[in-house]
């Protein structure tokens, strides 16, 4: 996570954390240090630090105006992160192609 951040990989990108709470904590630190992903998808799973890591992502993302999608509870993981990321890409593609209007209230 930290090495990729040094290379600028997360700037204006979808930053995805599927399993590792430590990666979510590291991403939160990167955002506090100035990294600005376009959106964060963080669904760390497990009993050790998973809940805390998702809470930290939500707090840091809100503080630095970075959109974030996280899960609540013990379930999550790479499968959920991949599905959410895939859907974000499909929605962005549909919006780009004029198939949906993201500004519409209906």
C-alpha cells in the first residue's frame, strides 16, 4: 500500500481494500498525508481490527472529502470489494455513455 502510494497509484483512482485491516489503516494514513483517491472501497473482514479499520476509513474519508464505501459488521472481504468496484465501474461507464443521469433526483 505505502509503496504504491509513493508511486502515485491511488491519486484519482478507485482505492480498494478487500481483506486486510492493516491496508485500510495504511490507506487512511496516506489520505491524511495528501493522497486523494476518487473513491475508496474498503471491506476488510474478520475479528481483529476490521471494524476499527472501516471506521477509520469512514472518518478520514469524511474529513478529507473523499467518497467511501465500507461495510458494517463482520462480513465483507475481497468478493464484496470486487463486486462493489465492478458496479462503480459499470455505473461510471453508463453515465459516460449517457445511459444514466447521475444528477437526476428521480
